[in-house]
């Protein structure tokens, strides 16, 4: 059989050749298991870890497609297309929309996972951001991982293995992804997105191995503009007033981006729910059904509120990590290290800040940004946390 065709679903894993080869071997072991063999190399639970943008969920999805494909992940058959599109009946897709994933939803998920596959080869649970499971939810998940149902495969995705209970990760086979090299991301943007090579290289360096972020920066002028404004802030911190203004602007930028992300989706979900309850229709019983939609609308609004909070947190974090990248570049210049700069478009500001401070000050500033991230995660109001951060950046 043509090896290229067999491994098609793994071709889009950018810079993850070792991971792709390991998953191909596991896919072959799974086929051996179904044929009555020992299936060495295949197990019922997998933990995909790696930095943001490395492609944890993409790797897990490709593996799920390969497990359902009779040809080991050809990428062209109906099961492959269904899994990659998120419509396969035997693949349960879990994407927590809020800040956490509760125990009730986890118990329901465990119950669904216990059923036999209806049309596929395995019953696969693809759990993105599994680290958002609460402690009680993690304990419920542990039961399913400890006592798996026949032909059920769990694919859990988290940034690090330490994000999961030690009892869960001890029962999973870990797949560690790495940040893709800049050249691999550039090749992807040029060959798949048709991006100009120079622009693709700048976006790839700016994203630091985060493929989705690189794609956004390469294709969205507004995203590039927001990042440029964030990177320009450190050089403008020349007093207390400037620190307060910078924090307010950071907060404003993040809020605007989060609102743009959620507004259209929220409105579409509300319209779909109202249509499901018969709004705009006529006939017997329609008025009663529409009145009954109020409770469902309230639940939907609560879910949307939780999702908006999560997206805002993620947006704040993205801006803060851009600032970390700026000071990392400053530190690079101060130490004379020969590595590529992620904020090379602001080289003038980088040089000015580098000359006016010391490596020790740069490290303190990076620590201040990381502390701001921790405070926001602990529910400190973002603008207050950012004001404390910008003051620390000014003081050095």
C-alpha cells in the first residue's frame, strides 16, 4: 500500500515528524488489535501535551481519523472526512466553552463513551483543554480511564502533563508535541495559504511556533495592528500617567477583540434557538412553545457569558505574551545572543529599551508580566492587574 496515502491525515502536523511516526505505528497496532492480535503499541488512553499552538488538538483529531479509517488514515475516505469535519457518529468532541468543565457534564460524557461504536472501528472521546476539568470532574474521568470500555479510546489534550491528576496521567500514554520551527510554519503559510514568503516569515517569527497565531497575523491586518500597538507600549512608559494609560489601552484592545470574536456567534446561536422553538412560525401551539423558550434562552445566555469570559482571558493572555516576547528580545540583545527576534519589526524600540536597562531589569519585567497573568487567572480585575504590571515595567 502507498505509505503516503496511508498516512495522509498526519501530513498537516507542522514540525511534528516524530509524533506523526509514533501515531502511525499506534494506528497499525490498533488494526492488529481489531484483527485479534496483541496490538502492542496501542492503548485506550492518550495524553497529548505541548505548548499553545503546537497542534495538540490537531494531532489528536488526526489520530482519531486514523483509528476510524480502514486504511490507517488515508485522509480521503468518508470516515476520515467525517472525523476531520467533526461529524463522525463514533467520535465525541469535547471543547469546554467556559473557564471550567463540571462534574455533571463529565459523568454524562463517561456514560456516552461506554457505548459500543455504531459504525466506526472505535468509540473515540477527543477532549480538548482537558485541564479545564474541575477536581470533581477529574475524579469522574479517572473512573472511565481506570476501567475502560472495550473499543473506547480517550484522547486528552493539555498544555502539560502536570495539568492532569497524577492518577490520570499514569494511565495514559503521553504524546509530547514541540513548538514547530519557524521554517516549518513559513512553509505551511506559503504552500497552504498562499501568503507572501516575507510576510509569512515575519508572522511565523512573531508567533513563536504558534501555528494558528501565525496564520492570523499573516492574514488579518487588524491582528497585526493590535500586536504592533501592544509592542509599542514598553517604549512609551515614561511616567505614572503613561502606565495607567497603557493599562487602559491594553484592556480596551483585549475587550474589543473578544467582543468581535463572540458577537456574531452569540447572535447566531440566539437566532437558531428561537427558530427551534418556533419563533416566526404560525399555527396551533406555537405561541406556547415560544413562551417556553425563555428558560432555554436564559441558559444559553449564561453559557455565552462563561464563554465570553474565557475568550477575554485568552485575549488578555495573548497580549501579555506579546509583551513577554518583547522583553525576551530585549534580553537577547543585552546578552548578545544570536537568535531570531520575534519583535524584529520594533527593532528601534528594542534597542532603546535594551540600552536603557540591564538584563536583571528585563528578567524582573518578564516576572511582572507573568505575575499579571496569574492575577487575572485568580479573578483580579484585568485592568487593575495590568496597571500594577505597567507600573512595574516602568520602574524596572
